[in-house]
C-alpha cells in the first residue's frame, strides 16, 4: 500500500547533480551579492559576459529537461516527472521573460 509519495533518500536524485546545481546557484548568488550582475567568468566560454539571471534561468531549464528526458533514471528528482519538469522549465522561461521584458519597458532609461 504505497498511496503516498516516497520520502526516502533511496528514491531521490543523485547528490552529485544536486551539488552541481547548488554550486551554480551559489556562485551566481555570491557574484550578484558583490555587485557583479553580469558574470564576467563567462567571457572565457562565450566571449562576452552573461547576465546572472540568464545563467540561473538556463540552469532551471536544463534541470527540467534532464528530468523530462531521463524520466526515472534522472539524477534530478524532487517529485513526479511532470512536476519536476514543469517547475524547472516554467521557472527558467519565466525568469527569461521577466529579464528581457525590462529591455522593452525600460530600455530607453536604463540600457543606453
């Protein structure tokens, strides 16, 4: 009789993946806390600085897609496949929409 969700570590995601996601979020948080809203570390990878919000959004979308594609073999498990995928992808898209909407709303004032 398993009519309730599992709350055991045996049924959750892989710690290495969760620590990687935590690492990305922690680095972004520290950089923003020290005033670096554009992540200069990414210049080595992409040739230009990326906004911290975009990196966080892409991280959320990737975790949602990993859960959706790998299903039960996914290293990222919190609840059901549908819940995890929806939350990750929707959070990422929502952050991107919010970030880029500022260019349309306040582009003339702040981004000259």
